C-alpha cells in the first residue's frame, strides 16, 4: 500500500558498531512526521529516558521529515525537525526539539528516507554519506576541526559533487554498467548534496553547539551540535534522485494556487503593510538594512515568500533573523556609519554560522556579559577572569575571538560550555536572575523579546514545555498592532474584530471564545488563557513541528489580503489540513490535527516525567516575579487586545507588570487539570495515556514510580 | 557556454564548423517555408526542418528565490509525484556562491533547430503540430536510447532521464499535465510560471535570439522589486 | 537660529561625542517583526544616531521623555534635550518623533565632529 507523502523507510544509524539498518515508517504513520514521528522513535530507541544531559551516550538524536517535505505545500515543504535530550538547559536539559530549513528534508525524502535515528557513539569522528538507499559511515578525521562551510565544501569535493551552477547532470552511478541496469540505475540530479554538519562549538560539546546546513540554515536550540559532538558525528550528507508520491496531486496544486491567488498579496502590486503571515512579500528578516541592493530573496524549498537573501558582497548569505543582530548592540558602540554597522553585523552572522554556534544565547546573554565587564566583575584579573580583549568590544575581531573562545571552551567559554545559567551560578551571579540583568527567563534560555510578563501565551507555553517555545503563532498580534500604534496609523483590524476572527479558528478548545486572547490583568491567570495555551501546544506539536508548516508563515489567522479578512488557517480551501490531506490522503479535519498534537505533546510530557520533571520546578526565573517589565525599556508600549472594565475590546499596553508567583501556581493547576495531568505533580495519568493509545507509556511511568494519580 | 556532452549541434558557440548550416537554411528560406506550411520538412540529406514553437519560457536568474517550487509543480503536474530529477525545469544553486552566480535556471529553449528532435530515431521527440509545435517526447514512442540527451548542447542538458521508467522527457510547456486543472501548452497554463512566488519565469510567444546563449535570461524585475530594495539591473 | 543650530562650543562637542560610563547607559530596544524585541543600550549620542536611523523593517524602542532627561543630565547637552522635547511634542506619532529626533541628533553629532575635527 502506498504511503502517500512518505518515503516509507527510516534510517537507523548505530554509530557504536558503525552499522546501518532500515526501519519501516508504516508503524509510525499515526504520529504524522517531524516531531511526532521523532518522539515515537525516541521512545522506542532510547533505552534510558532518565538522562538529563544530551551528551550522555544513551541519548538518541532523531532527524525527522514530514510527508509535506519536498512538496509545494506553501512554506510547508522545507523544514526539518531535530529531537533528543538537549544540552545546557537549567536545571534539567529536557527532551527537546529544534528545527532548520533549506534543502535537507527535501533531499532526504528524495533519497528514500523519512527520518534518521542516530544512536550510540563512534570510536572516532565519522560522517554519513547517504546516496539514495546507499548509506556509508565514513571517516571524518580530515573534517574534524573544520568550520561548517569548509566541511560542506570538503564533503562535496570528496563526493565529486560540482561547485557553482554551471554544471551538468550528476550521474550517481558508480559505473556505466549500473546506469544501464534498470534494477540498479541510481539516476541523475543537477542538485548538490544537502549536508548537515557541526562546527567547533559542537565538536567541543558546548551548550551553544548547533547543526548547520548550507550557509545559514541552523538548528540552534537544544545544543544538538554538542549531542553530535559527543557521538563523534561530524556531518550527514544526503543526495537523492527519487520521487515522493502524493495522494492527490491535482488537489495539492490547486490548493497551492488558491493560496497564491487569494491569501498572498500579489507580487505585481503588493500591499506592503498587509496584516498576514502567509500573505506577505518575500523580504529578508534583517535587524538592520541589507548591505546592498545587489541581492535576491532566498527561500527554503517550497516556501511561498523567502525570508533570507544572497548578496553580491560576499558575506551574509542565507543568514536571517536573530543571527543578523546578535552582535548589533555591541557594534553600535564602535560603528562610525550605518554601512559599517550593516557589514560588521552580517559578518558576525557568518562567524556564528561557521562555528556552528547558537547565537540565540546572546539575545540577552551579550547584554549580561557587557554588564559584567562594565561593572568590573569580568575581565583580566577580575572575579570572573577573562583575557578576551574587551576593549575591542563591538569590533568584528572581538566577535570572532569571543565565538572562538566560547566554541572551544576557552576563557569564559570553559564555564559557559555547560550552560549560561549554570555559569551564572558558578560565578556567584544568581542575583542577576533576580534583577533581570540576566534575562534568561525559562529553562536556562534567554527571553525571546516577547516578555513572559506581557505576552502570556509565549511565556506560559515555554515554561510548561521544554524550551523557549519560538512559536510566533499569536505573536503577530503584538507586532502588527504595536507597529500600527507606533506609526499612528489606523488599525487594519480593530480589537474586537481581530479576536473574533482568531477565535473562530481556535477549535476545539476555544472556538468562538475570544476571551482566551484577553491578556489583561484581570484575565491573565484564567482558565480562558489556559485553553489558549493548550490549543497553542497542540497546534504547534502537530501542524508546526510534525507536519512542519513554517513558523514564519503559519498559522495565518487573519489576513487583510482576503475579502473577509480571514486567513488560510483552518480554511476549507487552503487550510493546513487541506494540504495534509492532499499529500497523505488521510482525510483529517483541522480538529483531528489538533488532537494528534495533543497526543504528541503528552508523549513529550511522559518523557519529561521520566527525566525527573515535577510541577515544583516549573517556574520562571525570579525576575519575572520580582521586577516589573519596565515601560519604555525596550519599546514604548506592548500592545495587545484586552477587555476593559465594561467588557469592550481595546488594544492595551501590557508593559509595567510582573507575574504573581502564587497566581501562576494556580494557573498551572488549571492547566494541568485541563490537560488531564496529576495536578500535584504535573505527571500524565494512566487514563489520559490509555485514551491516547499510549498504555505502554503509562506502564513505563508506573514502573519508574512516576505515573500521575488519577483526578477526582 | 560550457557543455557536458560532445557537442555536434548547430549552436554557434559550440561548433563553428556547423554554424553555416543554419545560415544556409535561412538563406534558402527554409525556415520561413516551414513556418508558412506549419509542417516539418525533410530535406534531401535527411535533415528535418521543423516549424518554430509557438511558445517559450524565459527566466530571470537574478530574481529566483531558489525555493524549487517550480520543480515540484512541474513533476507533480506531469507525473503526480514530486521529484527534482523528473522536473523539466532545473534550478541549480550554490549556497556558497554570491549573487547573481549562485543560481541558474535551466529551461528547455524549444530550439528552432532542435537537435534533440533531429536525432530521435523513432520520432518520439517531435514538434507537435497539435500543440503549437512544442518540442515534446511522446512516452509511448520513446525507446530510451538517450540520443536526445546526448545531443542537447546546453549545460545542464535540458532533457531528463527517467531512470525508473527508462525514458527521456522534456519540457512540453505543460501540454501533458494530467494533474493540472487547466489546459497547458502554448495557449494554456505552465505550472512553473504559475507556481513561482516571485515571477522569475515567464511565457512568451516571441522566439528569443537563437544565436545567443543568454537570450532566454531576461530582466523580469520592475518597480515593485525596486521597492523591495533589490536591484533591477 | 535655535539652540540646536547655534554655534557649538568645544566642551559641548566633547560631551556629545564622549561615551558615558556603563552605569549611565540608556536602554534602547528594537522591534523587529517577527523576531521580537532586542534589548540593548546606548552610551553616546553617536550611538543614539545609529539606533534611530530609520529603516523599513524595524523600529527603535525607547522612552522619549526619559531620553530628553538623559541627554540633558547625563550627556550634558541641554540644547539637544530641549530640541528632543520640542519635536516629541510636535510629532503626531512615536515613529514621526523618532524620525525627527534622529535628524536632530544626526546634525548635532555632525556638528560636534566638525568642531573637534574628528
């Protein structure tokens, strides 16, 4: 029976014994793909799910695709999910996830694989060479120590893969005889191998170690670079010439066309200020102006509006978003012009890409380091000794020295390697987590810019999960509305209309219940908000992290490109489930996708429970409770729709408040009750798990003495 | 232009000795005769002169965002599967090269004097009179000899080898696209043109200059592109 | 001619171009849809100029009232502070105010560089 959308096989790598095996996808089909598939594989393959450091040899790392990868589902074809126990979180490195874009997931599907399970540890550095169904584990001693770009170029060269774009078809056959044999002909491609690799930060098993593909597609959170480093795995290269069957190609192409015509602003005459996620023009997500107009937009496979760029200037290619500004505050100290500012910033992006270094840690971490230095606490001969040339702070040279040191466990990198909050405790800087000088708000991770004291679903979703959630589903509300206020422009959508449109799509828990979006003081710990958080967890676990719809473009709740201002999400003509069904033939409803997400989310919680999770540790950093989110500290206002005393919806400024620790405890209880978790511990119960078809998971929890007690 | 096969085509940049052939035929008015009659003409020396295609794809390699949607749409529209190796348009890109040399869009040129049509021993590859003389391969007649692939003078070769079905295939301007709702061909829809999010591929009825290697790479960037902050040069 | 366009003395020019100690830094954010709010700080009017430079994809974030006070008290340029208050009052929106302050500060920094020959 054809598994539409799937390649049908999962690659199992036993690095310890350097063996390669094949696992059928069919038994995992109900998990969807991506995170669901990966979590189920982790459950089956990880023999010790109590580990709390991803560098433990028992850790299993999974790279998982979705049936939608390699198809033209708009901004659903290019992402790839990474899972396993992470590194560097606090107090426990949870079973966690990361994601990256580009060409890798498409190519893995073309090669005939839905996922890769990486188990064990090689005795010496290796890389994995996947060419269709031929998989070799090769010696990487010549690659170890090279940066991520040099590694990819070296692997290309070793494979005889062409550089540049003036090449012909690459015949994957080893001989002419193979090419002539229908049973053995591997086919041809014009494409280059898609390579995922680690750099020095991962090789040295630092918490900042990330995975990097092509020039700028990085899986940063979770320290998966360190996980690979601990396994002596340098890189995985994949090239494929196969095909991905879809259930209804006509329906798929039709839905893509509908998306373009109805939901996306026309490229010939765009509305540059459209309120939409999927409907915007291609535009790089830069923190400062691009260095030149000599550039193109650049996109992951299947994306409807690329968020990156490639330039003529020789730097900054494929970097986007946070990595293009991790160093911005420092550069501003020294730059003499906007041109210099742009160049140093983008070259600093290249540095972190090449080192395979997660720049997100600098989101608030750089500010903290500068504070420590300027206060005379960090530096040569200071309480926190550092020989780094802090007088050069803001220059490109300093950026490189800083990243080099942190990637090689040198200087302050020796302490930061196991986690930044861990280092703060070691350095006696616990106070900074109270005052907010160190804004690492959840699980040892930096606050994202959407402060938990203001935008509740972000903070709650992160602390009730495993990491900074990095799910911009509702965050577009803040962005659109706040920007409109800043420009004193009329709102494209008034508050009541906006929440009404969104609530219409929040089935099943919050359908047509706009109150779930009210983050005002009177509602911030309510069951309403708890239902929103539930919906958010479940939607993202399936549609974003398993089906792999890109966080930048989905969900599309409201959309000013359409006549009724309603977006593509859950729509009958171009909703997420429409695309899922066109590819897989599953015939699910939108709500059934949410339910799949609930199942996946609960499997995650079961794994966290085995790792030692208890509700008592589910708390933000102290500053969230003790220090108000200062008005004007980052922006003059933080606008969000809330109801006033008369019950009328207005856009309201959420700055200036803290979270109340006791009320947050009550909120947790509400959330746990709604999820069916034991409210005393936060652990899943047998009834809950059995109802999700996870009875054997309940058995494992019971055996470990960590099965939640049934509720009344 | 570099080629990846021994080039024996009439392309002037490849084989100067053969450049006279087109000139001779043009001088004899053969092309206009063929255009007037709308039918192929077999000359005494077994050379086939075929009517011009009524449609062509032109591209703007400086505009392409490298998303590969065109390749997916092409293979899906024709074969119901998504496969880059089966795509009749190829996007080549190199993440470690700089703009504009980081992307190449390779489409079939629907050559006036198509060598792949010339060489086909079964007539599978022909200028289809029912569909605007588009040069297309009839899969029922293709015997998988790969001569057409060997004869294409461009890099990458503009025909694809379907290694599962053992046939060659090429861009037919979406004549044979059972998985598209609409009709294809020169009078209809091209899947890649429609799928491209930035408008880097266009259909035209005007035959680009056959003596130039670059004539199919055009500037499709206008005022909106400039407003987006990108070069229109 | 107003206070900000009157000839500048060397001491004022020096204060405008000097970098303040860390303890006197002024918090400045940046709203970059959809990434979030980046936190940072400025310690000189030169950095303020860069922070406020208009660009289409992001917005500088700062408290305009406190900014004027900082310029007056910490930087020590009361003329610029008065100018900031005036344009803030006259502007129809936050972004309009930022743009006007950017132009004022840009000119002020340029003038200071001319006076000091840097």
